[in-house]
């Protein structure tokens, strides 16, 4: 290790791992922030918002996630229901940006068509 380059390289690799399969930035996700800080008030806020957005009951107890591509706890949706994550795991893709059918994919298209940052993350995470 010269001048901390190894730790800097690990930090960059961890940052890349916090880009979800779909390109969303898990580091900015309130569910992850609530989990890392054990913030029950934020869990309640996220559960209420996500319940309203998705039309299903999401409880604060479900708001535990460390990121969809890192080891650790995940929300029930991220763990087993997210079609994007499931597809990437089956195909063995690091992210959707690594998938051969990325440009024509309607599944990830649901996210990247409404989120330019997610699209940029997928393009930049492949470097």
C-alpha cells in the first residue's frame, strides 16, 4: 500500500457497490440511511411515503436495507420482489448497465426513463 491507495481503491469499489442494479444510488436512499443510523422516525416516514406511492402497506419494521448489491439486510421488496434485481442476479450482471439487452430493456426502463441520475450511474459504473 503506497500513500493509502489500497484503501482509496476499496472506498471507490464500495461506492460503486452502492449503485443499485437499476442505477439508483443506495447511498442516498432513506431506507439505507435509517438502517445505518437506526433511525426509527425516518423508518416511519419512509414506510408512510412508500405505502402511499405503492398502494400497499409497508411497515417501519420493513425499512431495513444496506443496499441491494452489498451483503446485509434488505427490504422485503429489494430482497425478493424487485424484478430488476432478480433479473440481474439470474443473468449474473453487476448492474443493468452490464447487460447485453440494457438498451432495449423495459424492466429497467421503468426507472431510467424517469431518473437521469440512475442512467448516468449505470453508464459511469461500468468504467
